[in-house]
C-alpha cells in the first residue's frame, strides 16, 4: 500500500494530504470547546507525523506548513486571524512550526533509509537466488548435455562389429539424458510462469484416476520404488486444469522416487472431499528432517542430506500450481512413518451420467 501511494503523482499526493489535514482541522474546530487549542496542536502534529510515514517529502512539508497556519488561524486567540497577541502563544506557534518541519524531515529520511535498506536486502536476495540458479544450472544442465553429446559421439564412432550391441544402450542413455534435460527446462519455464503472475488455470472435466494411471505408467521404467494407486469406483470427474494437476502429482511422485530407498512404497489416493479434489501421496521412506519441512516449497531449496540432484524447483511448482487453482498443499513427515503430501483443490464435480445430460 505504501509503495502504491508513493507512486502517485506528486500534486495528487499534496491534494490528498491537504484534504486529510482539512478534515482533522474541521473535527478539531467542532470540538474546540472540549479539547482546547493546545491539545489541537498535538493532534495536528500526530496527523503530520502519520502522513510523513506514507507520502513523499513535498506533500508532507506542505501539510506541516498548512497545519501550522491552520492552527494559528482557527484555534489560537484571537480566532480567524494570523495575529498573535500572547507572547507564550507566539512562542508555541513557532515551536509548533519548527517541530512539525523537523519531525517531517526526520520521518521522511528514516523512511527513505528503510526503503534503501529493504531494496539492498532484496537485491542481495535476488543475487543469491541468481547465483544459486547459475550454480544449479551449471551442473544439472551440463550433465544431461554431456551424456547426449557423449552418446552421439559414441554412436558415430561405433564400427560395424559393435554397432548392433552398443546402439540400443547408447540410445537409451541419450533418451534418458534428453528427458532429464527437458524436465529441467520445463521446471524453469513453469517457475517463470508462476513468478510472472500471469498463470491462469484452463479448467475442464478431468478424470483424476486416468491422470494418475498415466503418470504411474510413464514412471514405470524410472521408478525402482513400488507405486500403488487404488482407484475409487465412485470417484467423480473434477473441473480442473488437467495439465497443472498432472504436473503437481508428477512432481511430488518424482520427488519421492528421488529421495527414498529402492524398497520404499509410494501410495497415491484420490477422493472427493466436500467439493474438493483431495489427493494424498504417501511414502514409507526415511522422511524429511524437521528442520527442512518449513522450506521444502521454497525456490532452489534442497534438503541438505539429499544425494540426488535437481534444481530445487519441483515442489515450488507444486505449491505455485496448487495455489493457482485456489488449493492448498501440506506435508507431514516423520522418520518412522515417512512423508505424506496432501493436495486439496476446490473443484466442481460431475459423474459421467450427469455430464452427458449437461
């Protein structure tokens, strides 16, 4: 709000400040018989100080000057004149004028200093994120690129006697590296869409069970872990963004695959929960350290104990896509029972029979 006010035209700021001061003067004038002109001075000084916290320098200085003369004209005897007969009142007027100006200048300077400190902190944070991204990219993108280039060179170098034996292995290696590279690029594009604030869900009727089955089938080669999905017979269709939902479930499952032992079981459940699509993805792995739980949805954050690579964007995308559909995602994890992600997204529901009649 403060930033929005400070972006206003300077003349508009002056007008707004003078209107606020005029309203305070009118109220004080109406109640002058109860408050007295000395109390009015304190009220006007407080108003000027509050204005100084929100508006630019010239608007605040204008307020200080106008409030001083308004106090003299409307409240210091004799009323409705700038003439002051009492030496004490004259001293009070000049002190008021001095205090109002000094208070205004100091408040504005303090606010400017705070803004500069905040801007510096934001710049340092942005630079840290930028360096983190570059460091991650230098490793995570170089590795699959090196595998692709190396595989292609090996394919070209193969002679006739070894070609039939090695080609399939090399092609599989190139394919896996390409898929990994594509995944990292997709993550960068998705986080860019989230950061831009232009991410809008494209909703349509979605069979959540089919989405989960497709993800499970696509990860069959990649996952050494056992993935279980028990489809509910009465699960309705949900009106959701199918692409976002698929990416959310995929990222959470892939995260579980990367960070759990081979013998882990990953269970996916979907149900209709009071006009919400409720999806839980649970594993019985080693769990996430409690110190890391609060930060796992942050950009570029990776659990310190993990050995697997990645840009640290997968769960950030999960949170961004879920919130884009007005949903919530929570995680509970213990070293005894493993980790449970709960995704809850509001959605219209319809069964096939009803949908055909629409």
